[in-house]
């Protein structure tokens, strides 16, 4: 299910994350971003939910577009020498802001189904690319995204943390 994100979705996301101490910060960050985001940005943020076999929502993905953020990312990519100076982010594009599946529901194909929803919606919206910044303590997310066709723009991993900027052409 795909919906334009509203404040009520933060409650749904909090229910899905539950007591997961590793990813509990998602709820606070999403809430903070949603509260400080301007009206234009809020109208371009979408949430996707994934249900398990029992019909319970156990995963979510949040995608959106912020022209200011994408401009900053593009400038950073160039300034840091991660891309050629002629590099242009695809337009229109989305940012994969968050993606999560409850730990007990992982390795069942639900993350793949959730990501496929994101790609399908993005394609329907005629969006040309998705970008993401992934920062995790383990490389699981980056490995998953690479299996889903992500190109690593820059891998910033080190000191026990996996960080990377990713791109998917749609």
C-alpha cells in the first residue's frame, strides 16, 4: 500500500519498529524531519507498507523529494571528487529516506517486496532515479541494496560503520 505521508504514519511506523533498540531512532528522525519539513516537501513524501502472511504491517519504506537536499548532495558529490564535474543527478528523482522490516520478519522476501513497491511507484511517477544515503553498523543494508541494483556513488564505510551514497536508475 502506498500513501502520501501524514502525521498519522509516524504512529504506524512507531508501531512497526516497536521496541527494536537498533532502529528505534528511525521514529524520532522521521518525526523530526516531518515536523520541520516545509509544506512543499510534505506533499512529496510517500510511505509504503509491507504486511506479513498474517496481514500485519511489519515493514515500511519512506521516499520523497527535496530539491534543496538533492542540490546539496550533487554539489557534495562533485566537491568531494566522488563523481565527474559534469555529473548531474537525474531529474526528477526521489530519495529513499528510510526502509525497515522487523527483525523477526527478515529473510522471508518481504524487504524485496517492499523495495519492489518503491521501484514500481517510482517508475509509474516517471521518476528517473532514486538516491539514498545508507548508514548502518553492519553492511546488511548496503549488500541488500546492491542486490537490488544499487550503484555505489561513494562508499564511506569505516570504523565499524557501513556508510554509502547509492543510486538506482529507474
